[in-house]
């Protein structure tokens, strides 16, 4: 029987509650398929700062590195927002991504028919949307040097090298090969030199994927097209900050932001987290929606552990739960037959797997 | 009788057609109010490259500088997309903005009730949206040094100095004072040092506008909030590239992208242009929608020439034309009683002023 080690980072706000439900569901699929998960908890984010004086303790990095995957809840909150940058929860997350070599962030935006109405977009625009943002995660302006702020002048550097672009481009093309075989690379090549290199390199890499249709779009146009006709996209390939902006926009368009998972991969150990934040305002009330975290756990099974059948079980269970009308409070207005607490819906999903 | 000099840049694609209609309307309001406009044509963009070998001839800059305002159509097209950067139409536009000192780009996004249905957003989300993006236009990563691309490494610098941030912040707060007195400053201060300086400086400037409510939003969240609830915004203040992305997103949300004007101001001479592009695919067919350009002409009267009454006349005429069901082809499905050509709708607006 296979045994996998999972590093668990519950984090701040609703993080602990939603991760608990993901673990509940994971345990139920383990029992049905033939493997075992061993969890080890690590501190990160505001809670790590409070207990250890740093948002990312060394033992957390080490613990993640010796695990098979990292399951992540959410971090941050107003409480830590005015700390100097090096102590902020976000800084811990950026450092962890870098330390684990997670150069690719995959964010699927699928539409659940049951929740079509939850979007501010018209259902006829939304129906059938199924896109994947492939965002470069440990380069670009997030990490570029030189950077600084002396109180008179502030500056950051958006920089990419060819190998950095190549590896994320390969990731996008390989993802597209498993999907509808369309890649749209987003840049600002009409203004930025770094984008020109991006575009040239993506074109070069694309030659190795003759079956994939490649197009290019300026980032301002992409921000429009996501609103105008999100169905046109299959895989969106882009850099760190453009990906940050566009993937959030895409997720909001879907109306299902409480249901969207993400995978950060490419290094030794993958990290799996919901795309929503730590929502401190509703923490501890038992009303948080754990579905995005449970779907992230499913991505973990699929991408990090290769346990495809177990991953399928979870996804199917979630579809059934939505179909049967179980909803957390945030989605109470969208087809709810029964409004559930965080733990209730977690248990129902576990049962359904 | 007052006489104003207007530099006219028709540009590429549909540029010439739509500018002609704006001039038709301007001439009709001049006749009704007591001033005169003298137009002088200048080349810019692809057409300038074709005739003069450069997208921005020196005489165009000089001509603009000795005018009272610049009326601009649109530039660019696939034809020139593969030229080296220095010859591309966009490069001409960036240089012109810089040469004229146009540090502030104002993009109002209002919703025309008659066109509510033209948006992909639900009407109930859209109704009453009235926001203004104030985008810094001659700084940030568009112009920052060092920049380059040696084929292995590409890089650009996002840089702002305090005085650059101060002047655009003042512009935003002053705009807000004439509106609902709410400013949302958008940055990525949780990651970027340049954004931290941006935020600190905006807070400092805000002290001079105690009546204005200031909030801050990360750019990824802003991209979501524009979709989730665009009505929450009054003035959005942001830097060059974030403004590029968010203002295009905002305009698409409105569903009225063919109707949105912009003003680039702050230097000696203001430049007024529609936010849409040059649409080479429909050029010369007489079906382009000139309303955004006509509204840009109205902004020119208001902001550059102080001819408020004439500006009001144009805006009122456009409202009436929409109300009476005249539409260009692009809006034929949204309440059209009569589908008009470019010149027809221009003439009707001129009559209505
Ligand atoms: C918290 C923040 C640093 C982070 C980012 O910008 O990458 C977040 O927005 C995300 O997208 O994961
Ligand atoms: C054409 C391009 C250089 C320009 C920009 O990015 O500023 C355009 O997108 C705009 O917003 O006016």
C-alpha cells in the first residue's frame, strides 16, 4: 500500500476550517482507493509570524521539501497588513513558492452549470467556459532585481530570461495537448522589451507542438476579451503579474470563486491551494465554503500523487453535491435545497466520494 | 469671437472616417455658440510611417504644441505590426504623449441606459455605473530605464518618483471633487516597492482633500471587483500599465466600447481620442461608429477650451440620438429603430446639437 507524506499549511482566517474538510474528504477517498496519506502540520503566514516571528519558518520549508505535496489553506489578514514587508504573510508565500521552485501556477476556471446564475455575466456568455490560466510564478516583476524604494523613487524590474520563458511555455503547451489544443499567450509586446522576448520564445517553443494553435494577445485586450467572450479561451499562458490580474478576473467572471482550486507546480514538491483568500471576517463561524480547497486536494491527488481515480471520485462527488442542492451560505441564493455549514458539506462530499 | 487651433490626427484604419464626423459635429456647435475652430491636419501612426518613414514626424509634434488641443482618431494595424519597435504606430503614440507632457489619461465609463443590453454583464449589475479611470500616462514601466532585450534576457523597469505620483494623485482627487468624492487607488503594494511608494504618496496627497474618501485596492482584486460590482467605483487612480489593463476591462464591461472617449491632459496641449482602436477590418465601409470620437471632441471642448456649453450640446445630442433609436451597425441589435452609416449618424448628431 502506497504511503504519501502531505505537508499541511492551514494558515490564517478560514484556512484551518477549510483544510480540515479537505482532509476529511481525502481520508474518505484513501480508504476507498488503496493508499494512505500521512499529514504533517506546518506554520505559515500571520499565524507563523505570531508564534515564531516570521511568516515562513525554516522548518516549514524543510518540511515541505521532504513531503510529496503541500496542501495549503489561506494566509493573511488586516492584522498583519501594516507590518514591514519582510514580516507580512504574503512575503512568506512568495518565499515558499521560490524555495520550492514552483514556477507554474495552474488555475482552471470551469463553470458549474448549477451556479451559472452566481456570475454577474449573462448565463449565455458564460455557459461552456472552460479555461486554464498558466501563470509563471517565480519570475517577472515579483522577483526582479534591482528593486527598492528610498521614499523619493520606487522601482521594480520586470525581467525574464529565455529558459524561464521556455519552461513555462512547455507547461502551457503540454496542458493544452490534454485539452482543446489552443494556447493564447498574453503579453504587452507593443510596449515592453521583456514581452518581446516572451513572445519570440513562446513562438519558438510552439514549433515543438505543431498540433497546438497559438495566438498572442496584448494584456489590455485580454482583460477585455475575458469579459466579452471568455469561451474563446482554452489555455492562457502569461507572466507573473499579468497572470495574477487575469486569473483573478477570470475566476470572478465564473461566479464560482469559492469553488476554484489552483496548483503550483514545476519544482520538487507541488503546492495546492484554493484561489480565494483567508476571509478573516467570517473565520470561525462555520460558514466558509470548503469546496475550492477540496478541489485543490483533488488536483493534488491528480498532479502530485498520480492518484487519478481518487481525484475523479472527489470531482464527481462535488458535482453531485451541487446537483443535489447542497450549498454553503455564500451560495444560498443559487439553487440551494439545503444550506450547510462548512463541516456539514465536507461530510456530505466525503460520503459521496 | 474666440478662435481655437485644433491639431487633427486622423491616423489609420477607421481614424479618418470617425474624425470627419467629429469635425462635422464640432462645426455645428461652433456655429451655435460663439467661437471658431481652425483645423490643421498632421500625420501620425502607420500612415506617417508609409509617407515619411516615421510614425511620428517632427512637424506633428511641433504642430500639436502650437495648437490649443489635439483631436485624435486611431492608429495602428497588422500591416505595421512586424516593423521594428521604433517604427511602429504605437511607438509614435507613446512618444507624442511624452512630448506633449500628457501625464494624465482620463477615461470615463458611463452606461447609456439604451445600451444596457449590449454588455455581457447583467443589466442589474451595470445600471448606474459611472466611473472614471485616472491613469498615469508618461511614467511607470512604459518609460522606465533600464530596458532591453538581448535575446537571452528581457527587462523593463517600473519606476515612479514622488513628484510623478503627486501630480497624478492631485488630478484624481480634483476629478473626484467634481464627482462623488470617492477615490480608489490601485496598486500591488503587497509585492512591489514602487507600489508602496505609490500608496504612501497617495495617502499624503489625500490629506489635502479631506472631503474625499480614499481607499486602496490591489490590482488583482480591482480586476475582480470591476466584474463583481462596478458600481462601487467613482474615481480609480492608478499607474500606467495597471491603468491600461483596468480601463480596457472597465470599458468592455460597459458594453459601450464604441462610445467611450478619453482625454490625455496635464501638459501644454491636451489630446482627445476614442478608446477603441483603428479597426482596419471595417475601414472605408462607412459602418464605423463615430460616437466615441464625437464624445472625445466634446471632452476637448470642455477640458481644453473651456467651452462647456458647446460640450453639453454634444452630449445631449448623443443621448437624444440614442434615445430616438439611431444606431450604427455595431449596435444594430440594441434598440435600433434605424441603422445608420457613419456619415448619417454624424449628420443627425450635428442636427441635434
Ligand atoms: C498574496 C499575493 C502575494 C498573491 C500574488 O500576487 O501572487 C496572490 O494574489 C495570488 O495570486 O496568489
Ligand atoms: C497602443 C498602446 C501603446 C496603448 C497603451 O498601451 O497605452 C493603448 O493600449 C492605450 O491604452 O492607449
